[in-house]
C-alpha cells in the first residue's frame, strides 16, 4: 500500500478522534466510572452475563419501574435469544413458561371485548411493559415536577452508557455533599449528573462538578433480594441494573457482534484474495 | 463514450442488438475497455468506493423506508422497532446510519485528491462542477436523513438549519414557513423531509451518470497530471482497475464494517437517543461530524445573515475553483509551494471541524478565558479560532490559488506518463524549470 495513503488514513482517523474526543469532553460532570473489572459485554467478543441480566431485570421491576417506563420493551424480549430468560427449548419467546409467569405478575390495561369498559388483566409475553403513569403531567405531579425519563434506550442516550448509570445510582448518591453547597429542597447532589451547581456554591474555588437530580437515592442495601444469593449491595444492584439497561438499549447487540465476526473474517479473506489477484494482474505492467 | 470503440459483437443476438440498441457496446466501452492511465494510485480508488456507497445507501434506505413511519409520534419508535423486531433490521439501520459517514469520508478524500492532483483543471471543469453538485446534494440529503429518526438532535438541528433561511431579508420568513409546511418544525416538515430524502439519492444517481460521462470524454487525470500520449500510457479498465479498485473497496469495507459491528454509535450523538421534545433544547446543538467545518464558519460571523451567506459561499467557491487556479501544472507533485498551502488548508478544515464541535465561548488553551476581548469575543475562544480557520479557508481559494499559480516556480514536469522526468531538477536548463505556463 502506498505510503501516502497510509499517512492520509492515519491523519483522517486522528482528525475524527480529535473531533469526537472534544465533543464528548464538554459535559459538566465527573467522568462516569465502570465497576472494577469493567463490563463483560464490552469489546468485540463481550457477552452479557445471563445471571446478571436476570438480577438487573429484578432491580428494574422492583425499584425503577415504580417511576420509569420502558416503552420499547415487551415481556417477550426477556425470553428472546440473548435475553435474560432465554431458553433454547422455546425458540419463540412467547412460549417460554418463565417469561409467561413473569408477565402474569404484572397487570396491564385492556378493553373488555363485550362491554368496551376499561379493565385490568394479567400481562402476556406479547404485552409491552406497562408505564407507571398514564401521561406526562401525571408523572410530573407524582415526582415533584420532574419527569422520570423512559429507560428503554437510556444506556445509549447518556454519555458513558452503562458506566454512567452505574456511577449515577451506585456511586453518586453516596458521595458526600461538598461543604459550601446548598442543595435545594427536594433535590439531591450527584457528581455524575450533568448540570451546573455554581449558583448554589458558596465554598472556596470553582464549583464542584455534578448537578442536582430530582430522583431520591433509589437503591439501598438489601432492597432487592437476588434469587441467586448474590449479596445485595447498592453497587451490586447498580451494576446489575446498568447491565440490564445496556442489554435493553440494544437487545440484538450480541447478534451484531457475532455476525460482525463472520463478516470481518469474510471481508479479510476477500481482501487478501483480491490483493493477490491485483498483484498477479499487474505483474507485467510497469507503473 | 469517447474514442474508438473496440467492441466486436460475437454472437448473432449481440449483432442484432448492436444495430438496434448498442447497449453492450456502450457498457464495454465505458466499463470494460475504457483506456485508463496506468499510473493511477490508491487515491483514485475513491470514485469506485463512492459509487458503491451510493448503492449501499439506496438499497438499505429502500428497505428502511418499508418499516419507517414518518410521523412525529411514531418516527423515533419505528426506528427502534426496525432495530429490535425487523429481521436484520439492526444491520440495515446501522449500515445506513454509518454509511452516511463513510460516504462523506470517501467524498472528502476524493475532493482532496482532486485538489492535490489538479483534476479540476481544463479540460475537466464540467466534471468537477458536476462533482460539486453531487456533494451539495449529498449534504442536503444527509441533513434531511438525520432529521428522520426524530431524536433531540434531529429536531433541534432541523430547527437551527431551517431558521437560517429566515435570516434572508424580506422573503426569509415566508420561505421558512413554506419549507416547514407550518409555523414550526412539525409533522408536515418530517413528512416532506422523508419524501425528499427518498427522492434525492436518485437525483444524485442521475448526476453521477453525468459525472462519469464527463469523466470519460477527457479520460482520467493521473498522479503526474500530464495528458495521455499513446496507448502505451494506458491499460483497459477491466481487469486492471476493477481489481485495484476492488482491493481498495475491500479495505474500505473492513473499516466500514468495524464501525457497523463494533462501534455503531461512535459517530453519532448520544442525545439523539432521546425522543424529540420541542420544549427541551439540548445544551449544545451540533451537526454530524461531516458538516462541522461549515457550522464553524456559520458561527464565526456575529451577523446571522452574513454567517449564512459565508457558509453557503464556502461551498459555492468550490464551483468556480477551475478558474481561480491560475497554475497550468496540474499535479502538486511538481508544485512544492502549493503543496504546503494545501497542507495548511487541510489542517484549517480539521480546525474548523474542531471549532464546530465545541461551544463558541469555550477557551482553546487552558480552562480559563484570557480576559482579553478582541471586538466581541475573548481572544482565547473557539470564536476566534474559527475566524482564523474560516479566513484561511477563503484565502486559500481566493488569494493563494490565483496568485501562487502566477508567482511560483514549479519543478520540471515529465513529458508523458511512461517517461520519467527528463532531467534532474538541478541539471535542468533554467527554461524548463521555470515554466508555469507550460501545459502539463
């Protein structure tokens, strides 16, 4: 390959990295931290830990779902390939008995076919996760004016992804409030929340990084009992729910990486073959 | 399309067809036997890469349009539904979204190759202008495509860009309302953007055909920038360049696939995963990376109308490039001074891109502004950096190009593609070295 091309590509990559890196550095919050050991779904070969996804779903169901909807999620997603409760015996997740029983515990709204009256019935795998509030004003009214965001793609919608979620709910609420910071009533200081606290800062030096969040500390030790006897610390709950939300933001990502591996190998071999064809065809041309 | 046809119909059917619709002859002469300079380097493979990217965008786009719902209430969820529930929808959607970035990456390489090797000079001016038309259409298409997922950046980007038209005196407001189909960016806007986003690629494809036609009349330029003298200077396109382009395409696809499969969101903005909400404006509204330099030029000017004019001028100036460059030597291989200025131009584009990505009042050096105000902004701020970048951007086209061609002393240019430079520059007669008027 010509030297110039290599140089050009390197420069282009550098330029992209520069632009991207700068764009990301703009937020006014502490850098989100991944849990020790990182995420096992990171990288081209990373896979989700099924037990972790199951625990994460339990945290979402028992804690987060009281205020946060997941409008893009259906119960069947829990039993699809790569999902927390996937069972190879049931290629159609709607047949998965475990998913059926999980859905059955939740009541969803429906219309009575005979009378047309609104009714409640147990969910089936084909149902969406029901939203905790009927509409936005109702959600705001119950949460001191703040709107709990939908969590379906939250892991992609925040810089830092799962590490941000882990840091926000697992680490940030335990951080001591810096002396000299007046936290408004009904708000909580969190160093990982993007915001600007300078107007409430009376201490020395520049205002601390972070923001005031309306969500009270959601997790507590032992708040969720894990079926697999994993110790239920705040950090463990945060880690598991962040992994679950990372999966929910793109349930097909394991398929993407697996497909990608095949595609990359195929493209690489094709590149090698075409390169040698090129060398062979051009061998007698002086250029 | 040019020169002597080498096609000889072999079968009875081909002879019959050749006297009625010589389409096989046409394909043969343009895509197979087309005489191509034998010294083209890898920078020349990006034309083929671009053709492939247009094809990929059209094919994936047609499938996406089968599942996408152009309605403010459903657009965001329908894109997510494509990823979650459509068979291989995630693959098609990520290919399309990242394909746009790859398309622009390739077009920028293609444009810089033109600038370096002077491919826009006579007799290829029309070829160049058609290329500029394609680039402009690509920008419009990409902008409207980015609106379709109806995320926060989609919506507020559309608001910012369509509002620019409103800066025009007298008619601005009416045109903006007409574009919106209402009094704000809303459902009618999304619908027409979807319709036009589907239409534009086919317009681009039409101009691409003209572009290739205009290429095949004078034939390819080449790294030496000298004209093809004889058949010995060329090789038939097939198999020589199909295989060379093929190799480059494979390498390019490897990079493209790395993005699609392993970092599909790396080039996008996280905030676009939040559904559009007209009442909540994102802290920093930025376009996709490939439009950042123009965004920086727009924001460099304190007056909105002047900013808009300058931003459009940054693209318009490309159209008259063949007449701004006074040098008769095509390839910058023989123009060391011009090479230096082009290098700075490339850096200026990166700097402008950097400026476009960051808030205007952000300091460049350190974390504190210098406290020294020059006119309306702190000297240590993105504003002033983008002004310097924009100044050089225009100076390169409007001052450097016309003046340098008349004043510089190019290196000796070889007589033809097959011959080396006739003599070492040091030993060359003075007349040969200083010949800027010489037709390459």
